[in-house]
C-alpha cells in the first residue's frame, strides 16, 4: 500500500524507493515504541534493548 502511494507520487524512481524506506522506518519506530511501552507497563522497567540504545538488526 505504501509502495503504491509513493509510486503514484514519485513514479518509479529512486526517490520513490527512498520515500518507501522512510515510511517503513517510521512505521517500525512507532511499532517499537508501542512494544516498549507495553513492556514497561508489564515488567516495570524499560525494554532492555531500547535502554541499551541498541539498533534494529536487518
């Protein structure tokens, strides 16, 4: 869905690919933040990975 939107906006270009990557990174950050908040509520401490400043491994 994001790819189709970006393709309509930018065509099939490197700019569209970069826009898609930015969109996916944003969605991933939101998802990670929600997970970390729920983890904190459940265990009473920050998510260890986020507390350590770890990065997402792809």
